[in-house]
C-alpha cells in the first residue's frame, strides 16, 4: 500500500530515519525492528574519521533541540567495511550520508563508496556483501567549521560539488540542503541541473543559545543546529517550494514527529520523508509514523500516496 | 506512562520521586524520564536511586526546566520513562570487598542502591552547606545508613580527607573534578560520568568522550568506567 519506487530503489514505505539520529541502524532495535522502515540514512560520514566537537553537544529549546556533534564518525572506509556490513540483516534502503570539508574530500569519499559497491557486486571480497543503495550528499552540516555547509549556501558552491561528485558516482544521489541557503529553491534547481537524482531537505538551522550566568555561548562552536517540532512549519514551506520547482523526487524532513506531520510533508510534495529528533522524544517514533500513515490511508480510503502528494 | 507514588523534597532542590511499577535495574544504570507529552523534546537521564518489588525511585536535583517540571509532579500524576540504560557499577566482583562509595552533589544518587547490593561498603556523601538544612542532613544520613555506614562531609574535599589505603576499591559519582582527584588516590576507582544526552541508545553521539584511548558513548558503553582510563578533559580545563 505504501510501497513506492524512487532512484530505481524499492521503498516499502516513505519513512526514513534521518542521518545523525539513528546511528548505524542497530541502536533502536530494542524498540522495534528497523527493517519496518523505508530506509535508514546512517550517521554522516567524512573521508577521514572525526572526533566531533568539544563541550556540550546537545541542549533543549522550546519545541526543539540544538546539537553540535560536529560529524563525529569513523571515516568512509571504516563505515563501508564495518558499520555498513553490520546493517546487512536490516531489510531496508541503506543510505550513506556523505559530508566533506573540501571539494577533494567529497570526491574521494564518493569515489570510495563507488569502488566499494563495484567490489561487492563483483563478489571480489567474501567479507563485504552490503552496498550503499543511495548517497545523501550532505552540503548542509552547520556544525563543522569550513564544513560542507559552505557548499550548500550558494548555487555556485552546490554546482561545483554536485558536478564533481556526480562524475565519480553512478550510485543514486540525493543532495541534502540547508535552510540557511541564500535561496533554497535555486540551490535545489542547481543540484538537479548538475545531476542530482533527488533533493533532501532540510538540515538543521544554524542557531544560537547563550548561558547568561556564564556569559558565554552554550556551545563551544558558538552556533549549533536547531531541529525538532519548532522548525516544522518552516521546513514544510521549504519542501513545498522546492518540490514545485524540481522534477526529481524530494525527501522532506524537519521536525516530523508523528504520522500526521509526515502526511503534511507528503501533501506539500515530498516523495519520501525522514524523522530525526522525533526518536529522542519517542524511541518508537519510526514505528508509530509507519503505522500511523497506514492507518490514515485506510481511514481516508487512500489507495496510493500519489493521490495526496503535492495537493497543496 | 507510570504513576507517581510520592515526590519528596529532601534537600534544597533535591527530590526523591517514587514511581509505581515492576522494574529491573542495576546500580549505576539510568532511565530517561519525561513529561509534558512531546513538549519536552529531550528526556532527562536520571540514575536509579532504588528499586523495590513494585516501585522504583529516582533522586534528582532541580537544575533547569525539565527537573523543575519533575519537582512539581504530585502523587497520582503520570510520568513517562524509558530504560534502564547503561552498564552500571561492577557489583558482583566487589560483593564482599571493602568498597568506598563516594558521592558529590547529585552524584550521591546512585550510591544508595549500590550500597544495598554490596556487603561491605562505606558511604561518604559530599555536599555543600547550602544543599541541606541540619534536619535534612540528619534525614539523609539515616536514610543511607540503612545500607552501610554513612558520613556526610559538608564543604570538604574528600580526596584529601579519607584514608584510601583501607579500601579494595572506590566507586564514585559526582563532579568530574572530584572523580579526577579520587582517581589519583586509589588504583581501583570506578567513576560514573555525566553528559548531556539525546537518545540514550548510542545513536546521536551527544555524549561521547575519550576513555582508554577510544571514543566511547557514555550512555551505552558507560556511564561507569574505570577511573584510570578516563581522560577528564573537562575537569583538567578547570584546574
């Protein structure tokens, strides 16, 4: 009923766990089987391993959270040979979220993923069996200085990185955009023009919180990424604008915590949706959203989500 | 949702909340507590104070909006909790050993249940004079003394005051600076680290730090670690 095909991949439902909130797929197994999800976008990876940012990394705001993890990750190579392989028993679309600090690190990271998939498909290794189904190119992490967001703010930045990564990547690729972009619709159109197979939006908003007693920013990095229900109405508007401007599939996200939220994003034009912060509010969020969409479809006698997609 | 049996103030900003239900947890493990439906976006990691057959208790301190909300809950109100999470203290290895349990500030919370499961523990609670009135100090001392001999140290640096040579091990929880100092006093120290947490299951990497030369997740790999392996980056910054 909820099954659909995008990027030549079959999604059992439109619900995907957002990168950075669902680890490498294993972490929420105590709550539900992650194979019920349409997809899992694994924790963002970069060419080299990163320790992440110092100081406080997460705090609560009204209706949201701010995070400054700073892309702590084991590096592309370790991800491909270790964490990704451990995901083999999860029957879902496996998405690698790839960030970078320079154009070269994006290209090299993408090249390693491409090579890995070829190696697995050629049965070149007995230890490697799981491929990356989709790359989510992260040009929107606000928490790394000199980080990927530099490429996501302007059309020129996006053009350069998407064009060069596309040259080395035959795997389907969605580009994850920042709400801090000068003009997110134009950035989306640029990505589409340069060969992106999909657009994923939005990443967190760059934001600030101050500890007035200590007279300093709460985060060592000063700014941090705002997510959660607080950003949902803005995210929804951006998803609607972008999905009207591009022809490629749109993965919508930003504060989705319930099935009702997810359906709003689909009505605004999203083909697939992601939930993130929701898992911190409710560890069963992914399961609740999948079941909630199905229940809504039955209730409203909706046979396919295409009937309601983009109706607003 | 679970029903609150009582929510008792036991010090200045210190409370013990008792919740009805059947729970199984180890000393040093924690639960994620939350209220206000989805309006509280992050649950609060609170360590287990005590577990009995049909109830669980948490000792917490009011430090922000979340804990302020907890402090206003009354008997019969409902609360959501997930858990238990984390590894807990190594109880079975030290069951009959002489162990000093040293808590500082809110770090006294896990030591009650820990003392209950050890046969030969000695409790030292370090608090500030502003934390407790004379009556509250007496009450707290008597409460902890039900499980092991208890001394309350007010405005004291316990790392300088105690004779550590008589213990087989030290298990501690409290400010990182205190645990850092204690780690230098004894070779067998177990510390419980505190970090801001998001998911409690090792997914968000909000609480990672360096232990034994590796990146660890405090929520999942900890919160209890061998003191000698912890890097104490934040504490050393304060020295």
